[in-house]
């Protein structure tokens, strides 16, 4: 087995060694028919590509991993659809793993991706500082983070401009006359939560309003966490709540309900993400909307680019998030 | 490489050959520390288990595949959580793939699962008749279907009693005085859609009402399909709609809205699945509710049982679905 060379594979497949190399390096531009012949010859001869190429698939189907942090948040299935569409168009399959924002589970799935020698991984890291992608990097498996960034790892990322979006939402609330804006933030281990909090603070500063740490409560990016954080803030009589995630926005609405408060009559409310509202069944609400599907699509594209050109410098793609104003009359 | 025996692995790992065999056969009851030593020895020596055991993992992490048909339907992420929890408790990881009810995508992911030599696959098949699991069966990789059954393949399944649930919902509507009950069905290629339609017909027959094929419209288990099917049925002036899937229920509500009809004043409505209603933001509705998380958990348990005892006869687990009556006053 150890004596099989790239030349033997080329001969068996009836192609040039350069074509074998292009297939092994997952380069585009090799006709499917040739690619299949090469893959069949690799399998038949048991050819082992060298360690540089080891991370690349030598099977008929090339597989990308997508590791997300909460499959029950509709944001991530939408990301997944974007990743899948871009991957499928390039001849790759996508397998998905759900970490539940749990670092141990995340590490386990990073190890699975390494053991399976996936062609690359799109990752929404559970923690900007503690997530450790070393197991992939040591095997030369490229990683692109999506939605969130990793600090201290020079890898590609595809995110939205959370800071600008949160700043804009805060200034919008100030513009409607709000002065005591409660902020429901997310888990600070994520860059999304840190950036959105920073945007809220920038918005306040730009409007000449003081930052009051008491008016900030952090939830877990889930319904119940948003409800609890909102309930806490409502005791401080804010004139607005800005909720920095979709599921927590649902939690905030139930908290207003519990407190007998009506939006926008008694308190202003701005939420995040519009998937849940796309059913057409919920009351209108001003929301920071993210190009979720596009985030996934661009992340897969960035990963495919990285697979083709491993040596290019890391690239951060930042997409805009926009404030969609939908207010019922007061 | 071909000369490495199970005895060599046992010697290198400092365990008995029986322990190596237990690890290779994914049996429980081997201490983690021993398991890791065996897996390390297998990797180091490049030991190839025989063809019977080839489908079982020889890496540090054992992986189950979960192939679902629509990741954007919250029903399936909830299934996934059940599968994950049961798998993790047994030391397995789960990777997920989404077929979008597309047979070609599904076949591709079955091939990925085979190429990756996954320990087993939980599958919600896109089609009861056309889904082909041959690529897994030929490699001895066990399959358990969840939510839906496969016809013509003797594999384990974990489903709910869709027929009984649809029959009960139909009889409930008859009991409230409805006589022209429109039925919004799903894609008939799935056993869930066929069983729910059969239950609707049984309910009508039991109530002595005629079955009118005009009062049946089929959607695609998505919001828009439910809206279109409901819109069509509403032209026939039914006194009730029974919608056989969660997303199509949302579509039906928007169709009622479009037509200026109010439930329950103008028309009765019974829907399916309660995930979307768990947010607490939607009006109350009588729903057929499935033990979704439990479905996933039981499917993973059945798969783990199957991995341990490949020769046992196939088993169909059928969980009850219940009618949860939540009616606003007329």
C-alpha cells in the first residue's frame, strides 16, 4: 500500500498526475467524470495522499461540517440552508452538529470532524475565547466561523455588523423619545453579545445619554432567559426594551404580557431577527434583521475558497444588518 | 497491515482480545479508559476489523447519522435533541443531514453515512417507497426510521400512531357539530400523510359521515403549501379544517385570515404539533400533539440496541399522539 504513488493512480484512472493532484486538493474545474475516475482509482489502489493532502476527501462525496450552537433556534437552520445550497452547488455535502452552547460537546464535534477528515468546517463557536479549534488546525482542516468570531485564532469569519446594528436600534429608540432603554444582552462569551452591547453603549453615548449598567441584563439567547432578563429590567421602569436576539424577543413579549404592559402604549420594544415573525401570525415589531441565509451561503463560499487556497491571509466578511421599522400605532 | 490481528491490538492495549472485540462491536460496559487504549492501539497498528465489524467505528468517537427531511420545521430539531441526548448518554456523537424532502439529496447523505462508516443511521425517509437504504444495508450499517416508516425494508421504526390521532381529531370535530370537515394532508409519499388521511377517513366512517374526496387537499408540510391547500378548500365552504402538520397549520391560519374568516366563530380548526405554540404568543388552538423529543430519544435507543444485537427481528415502536383541546369561546 505504501508503494502506491500518485503516478499509479493517474495511470489507473487514465488521467495526468496533475489531474489527480487537482482532485485530491479539492480544486474546482475537474470534470465530474474525471473526478469520479480518480476517486475510484484512489479507492481501488488504497492510495494514501501525503499529510498535506490528508485532510482532503478522497471519497466520492466531499463533506463539509457545520457546527452550530442551538439547532432549536430557527436562526441556525436558516444558516444551514445557506451553507447547504452553496456547498451542494460546488459538489459538497454538509453534515451538521449541534453543540447546545456547550464547550465540551463542541470539542467533541471538532474531534469528530478531524477523525472524519472533513474537507472543512463552518463553526458558530460557543465561546470567542475558549473554543479550541486546534484539533482541526493541526490536521490542516480549514475553519470558517459564522455569525460569531473566534478571538486569538486567525481564521476566516462571516458575520454581520452587530455593533452598527445595535447602535442604530438604540438611536432609533432615542429618536422616538425613549430615555431609559433596558438592554437584554446575550452570553458575553460570544462576540455577537459583546458587539451588540458595545453598539448599545455607542448609541447611548452618541445620543448624549448616560450608560447605566443596571439597565443591562444578560440572557442565554433562549426564550426563558429573555423572559427572566426582561422581567428583571421591567422592575426598573424602563421606557424601552432592546432585546438582542430572536428567541429572547419572544421571552420579552411574554414578560410584558405577564406584567400587564402593552407595546407600544406602555413601553417601547425593539427585537432581533425576523424568522419567527415570518409566519405572519405575530404582531408587528421593529426588528434588527440579519441576512441569515446569506450568512450561511457566504460562510460556505469562504470555506470552499479556503480549501482551494489554504495559504491566503484570513478574511473577515462583514454583512450589514438593517433595522426594519414596523410599529403599530400608539 | 493485513497481518495485524485482534491479538496484536489486545497486546498493545494491555487488555484481553474479548475487550478489544467488545470495543469494536460498540458494546457498552467497557470503561472509557480501556476503550481509549483499545482505540489508540487500533489506530496505531492500523488494524482493520473484519467485514462484519467494518461498519462499526474504530475511532475515539462513535458517530451516529441523523438524516431528516426539513431542518426548518421545528419538529425535526426537537427530534434531533432527543436523538442527541440518548446518543450522548451512550457515548456516541450525532451528525445531522437535511434532505429537504429531496430523494437525490437523501441518497447522497445515505452514501456519505456509508462512506464515513457511521455506526448507524436514524432516518426520516423522504419517501416510504422510493427511499433506498441499500447502500447502508450492504455495508451492515443499521438503520432506524423515525416519524415515518419505510415500506419494503424490514428495519426498525419509531413513529406515533398517526391513524388513531387523526381519527380522534376528526371525531372531535364531528362531536362539536361539524359535518363538512376539510382535510389538509401532506405528501402521500410519506407514511405520516397516508396514515393521517386514513385516520380522517376512519373517523368520518365511524361518525357515519360520507368521505368526500373534494374536501381533501394535499400540501407539502410547509407554510405556503398549507396556505394554498386551505385556500382551495375554503372555496367549498367547509365547516371545519383539520390540518395534518404544524407548518401547514400556520398556513391555514393565514388562509383563514386572508378569507376574513375567524376561528372558531366562522369555521372550526384543528391543527397538528405544538412546538410553534410553545412560544405563548399564538392564539389557543386544538392540536394533535406528538411526543417529539421522545420520538428522537426512542429512535436513538432503538438504533443503539440494533448496533448491539444486529440479528434481532425488526421492531416497530409506536408512541401515542394525543389531542390537546384548547378552544377559545365561540
